[in-house]
């Protein structure tokens, strides 16, 4: 097992719109579309918590 702390997984506290697969993953987890994820990030920034609140208020 490696103790290399520099290799970490994706930051799930932030929503990245730079990769299609990340948009699809976020859209699937929030039961919405990638376009709505982009809209939310544009409106409230890339904080996952704020994006969840924005998407939740739009349903």
C-alpha cells in the first residue's frame, strides 16, 4: 500500500465542468442534465453544496 499523499481522487467538494465525464457523473448523481449543472455552476460557483442547493430549488 502506498503512502503517497500527493495522489488523491477527485475533489467531491467542487463541481468541475471541464470534463464531459464529470458533468455526466454530477448530472446523474443530482438527477438532472449536464446543461443544468453548467447553469448552476455559472450561477453559484463550483461549490458542490451550493450547486446541490441550486439544483434542488429548481426542480
